[in-house]
C-alpha cells in the first residue's frame, strides 16, 4: 500500500458545526486521537466553548492559527464560505498535510485550486445519522491523494458509521441517495405517524413505534445482507395486511416517485457543483 507522509497527529476542523461535533466525538470515543491532538476553529464563540467544555479540545477563533502544524485538516464549513475559509488557511496548512472536505458540491479540482499545488485532497459526503454514530459516508480522491490518504480519511468517518469509496463522478448520486436519504426516511416516518394518530393512536406511541420500525428494518437490511425485495417478501403474507398496504403503494407508483425524487436531488447536486 502507498505510504502517507509521516504526518503529525494534530487533527484540525475548520468549522465547528454538527458534523464536526459528531466526528470529534466519534474519533475520541474510538481512541483515534487524544483531546490534545484535536483543534477546532470557528467564528461562533458559543460553539467553541461547547467543544472546549464537552471534549477538552483546543478551540480557536482563528482559522489560520488553528491549521498550523496539522497532519489532517477537515474543511467542515458550508459550501458558500468554503473559498473564504480555504484562503484563510492555505498558507498555514503544512505542505504534506491531508485536506479532507465535507463541503457538499465542492469538487476535488476546486479544492486543489484553492490550496497549495500538490495538496493531497479527499472529498467526503457524510450524512446526518453520523450524529448518532450510524452515518453513511462516501469518499473520493483528488489527483495527488493516494491509498494511504484514503485510509486515513476513511478511518475518521468509520468512527461514526459506514464508509465506501466511489469515483468522483458518482458523488452527486451519493448525495441523492445517502446524503439526502435520511430526509426521505423521515418523510415516510412522518406519514406513518400521521396515519397511526388518524387511526386513534397516541402521537407519542405512534412516534416510538415508527422510530423502532425504521431502525429495526435498517438493521435487518445491514445484518442479513439480503436484498430489500427479499426482506419485503418475507414480511408480506398473501392476502394479508402488508400485502394490502403494498398494493396501494404499487398502484400509486411509489417506487417511481422515489426514483424521480432522487434524480431531482442528483441533478440539483450537479448544479451546485458547477
């Protein structure tokens, strides 16, 4: 395997949002870094205080100062301020440091153009369940990144969920599937809860049942490695209640609506990348 440079352990997050918080918590829990090895930078004093009090990490309001001496810099800022933040840290990031970006729609070519020539860049698309350690992330490599860089970046995100590797041309599809995917599941859960309450159920009981059902179905799919079509078949008895519900969904072409919705999300991701 290609070796990465002998980088220092210092791990820096530029941006102290929810995803940075999930990653810091997961990385510390997994023992990948000590609090003394991690720094976060942000303009929001309350977020810096939260990171300092919760995790015991260094928290700075100066991006440039935070990036000095970093082995890995995670750009965890919103896409609209990415160029500004990159400009603030460009000259402070050590030449051999790995730059990891979770900014949606910002391509590796764009990231490379904003950093020093030859910068090792890994682009990652995580999702919201990383906040509870059940995330799904896909990564792709920039031109100067190697296998060791992919492993180093992947290790960070495996601390909060599953990681896969794809070509960059598929990152818009990843955004549509797993990046936006939790919202689709929440939308279905909303409808299930509403139906339950319409049928006389207490709203909190309906919420608990829907949440447990969604979680359990997801765990079954992951644990059994069976196709969802087979799992669906096993739940469905001929002429039973599940069959009656699925018949309505098929008549209304729910599967086609989901596919159409995901294509719209993919197209929008492409627009945001340009």
